[in-house]
C-alpha cells in the first residue's frame, strides 16, 4: 500500500544526506578566524547604537499592518487586468466600486491619524 511513496522517501533521504554532507564539508573546510570586527553586529554600515531590545512605537506596527492590508487588496487588481476585455462595462464598474471602497478606507485611516508619525 505504501509502495508508491517509496521514491518520495528515497528522495527525502538523498536530500537530507546531501544537506548534511554539504554542511559538514563547509564546517570542516571553512577557515575560522574570529576577530572583534567580525563578531560585531553589522547594520547597513552604521555602528550599532543603543539596546537591541528597545521598544518600537505602536505606529510602526500599525503602518506595517495597514501596508499589508492595502497591498493584498491591490493584488486583486492583477487578475482583473488579465480578464478586463472579457468583462466589458460590468467588470469596469465593479472595479471602480472596489477602488472607491479601497479609497474610502484609505481616507478613513488618514483622517483618523493612523499614518501620522509625529503624534
């Protein structure tokens, strides 16, 4: 009963063995010369300042969530653009309604001050 899955099991075993072999080879062959500069954290060429456990403002997370929300909603424009010609005026008006609702939500969060970093 499990015979059809034997090639998948063999594949996973070969992949796991290859991964372990590559990791072991790199650990064995790789040159290790730790220094103070190499062990220091690196952040875009700037020396680290302050504590890494510093709390972020809630605005950072709010803007992040709003970006994801509106980004996902804008992703629905791509399938519509693919079938645009076959939808005719009905599809065009439906997408105008969709964009109007999206724009109303954007104006609402703008008026509520969710995008204001100075508060």
